[in-house]
């Protein structure tokens, strides 16, 4: 387990940083699909999350598009739990829910389909910075009547998750916490 944490921490230290206007954006295989990732990085994140989740309390895994998909798929395969993806486009299916979301560098909609009241949902995503995507998704899950069984994020960047913990009391977990100092990545303990 400790080797997996070290592997993830080193991978983010090695990540390039690009600026999106005033927003410092680190580019990582688990958050962007580039640069090329070894299977070791995905496995490290998978294994750490798998060990942390009480799978008896989960009915369904919700992966958030785009980069929550590979990790959520790996977790679905290993746990045997069904998988749903929060998508950035509408399919117009009965019961589809449209959610407005705003990140540190973009705005748009995300759509939930096929999540039922009473279902225990594990939410999986790659990175949370401002919480502008995660907050409306979790609020909508509660509005639907679903139970948030857990939230697993690979990289916690900035204060978005801490703000959500304080505001809502949600149990949010991350594998690596970091902050940006200008265009430099600073890992937190």
C-alpha cells in the first residue's frame, strides 16, 4: 500500500503544468490520459481505493466523465459492482437528470441516468479542485434519493473538497493531496 502511495505521489511531482489563463493545470496520465501512463499508475490508484472501500455498502459505481471512467471501470471489473457514467452529453432517456457544473476553467452540463432512489452509490473521479463538478453531482444524488456510500478521488487539489466536507459533512476521500504554488506542484502530507 505504501509503495502505491509513493508511486502516485512521485507521478504527480513529475507531471508538467500548463496555464489555462490564470488557472494552473497539472497534466497527468490519470487526469488527462497524457502523457502516456503505465498500468502501474492506474493499478496503484485502483488498489488503494479498493482497499479503502467497504464493498458491502456499495450497490453501484458512478464514474465522472472523462477521466473518472478508466478508474471506475477497473473498480467495477474487480468488485463486480455495476457501473454508471456521469456524462457530458444528454441521451434523453427517461429519468435523465441535467446538472450544471463549473470547474476552475470551464462550465457546462453533466447528465445522470439510471440511478434509483435508495441505491448506495460510490462516486469515483480523478481530481477535485474547486468542487464545481462534484458538489452538484452529490447534491443531485441526494435529491434523487440515492445514498452516497463514498466518494473516492485520486488527486485533491486546492480547497474544494475541504469546503464540501465542512458544508455538507460528506465523507470524501482522496489518495494524494496537493496545492499549486503558481505553476509548481506542492504535495501535502
